[in-house]
C-alpha cells in the first residue's frame, strides 16, 4: 500500500509539472483549438453552400429545358387547332394547351426562385471564402507562436511524459480512474500531503485519530471536506525514490 501511495503522489507531482509547462504557453493552445474548430465549421458551411448553389442552378437549368420543351409542344398544339374536326377534339386540345401554359408559368416561377437561391448561395460562398482565408491566417500566426513556445518546453515535456507513462503503468486501473476523476474536479490537484495537521488542498483540519491512521500508510484516505486523496509527510518525502 505504501508504494501505491507513493506512485499516486509521484503522478500528481509529474502532472503538476506538466500543468506548469502548459501555463507557460498561456492561452495559445486554447486559441489554436478554437480557431481550428471555427475553420472546420466555416469550411462545412462553405461546402454546404456550394452544394446548395449547384443544386439550385442545376434545377433551374432543368426547369428551363422543360419550359423549352413545353413551348415547343404549345406550338404543336396551335398547329393542330386547324386540323380538329369536332368540338370534343377542340375541347381536349384546349385543355392540353391550358395545362401546358399553367405548367410553363409554374416552372418560370420556380426558375426565379431557384435563381435567387443560387445567387444567394454564391454570395455566401464568397463571404465564407474570405472568412476561411482570415481564419487560416490567424491560425497560422497562432500556430507559429505556439510552436515557438513549445520548443522551449519540449524536452521537459518529453521527460515528464516518459516518467508519467512509467508511473501510470504501476497504478491499478481503479485507483487511476479515481485519481483522474478527482483531478478533473479539483483543478488538477488530486493528491495532496497533510501539512501541519491540515489537508494540503483545502486546509481543513484532519482529526487527530485520522492523522495517526494516515501515518501508517496502509490504506488510501480522502479529505472529508474536499474529497482529495491525502498522504502523510513520509509519502511526500519518499515518492521521488519510486522511479
């Protein structure tokens, strides 16, 4: 159990060091992620607008071709008017002509709507293209700045991450899961030593009896107030020896 506590405290030390290195980068990682997300979203909008424009113009052209065909049919009907012999034939031909005229009007209206839709989409494409260019420029600038800052911490990060992998491999999965859960909830601090009889995280006094039990280093204890894992001074002082 003592070794397990040492590994957990050592993991906390490593993660705290990695957190400090991340803090040196300031808000750059967050800015880069935000810009990447924005760029992906705008690119998606751009692609959808292109699809909408192409579909609108294709449908417009199809409607135009259909109108041409209907008008040709209209001319044919007009020539047939002179060849009808009965009122019944005349009425049937008139209905066909009326239906054709109505179909042409409907298609012409659709064409106007599709033209507007296509033009609107084309305008949106132009605006989105400008926005994509601006975001790409911003992302390149922030990315370059982040790369420059990361160079100064790269060696340390590699060392700490290597140490972290070695420690994590020695911690049982349930304990690691609990550690990660507490760490997320407590802004990175999951394991803290007891200092002057108080929790090193929230500074709440630890009962004397629990202090005695804690010094036995034979089980995992958590602070009754903040829920962090608390360890004795001995664990904190000897954790460096586990690697």
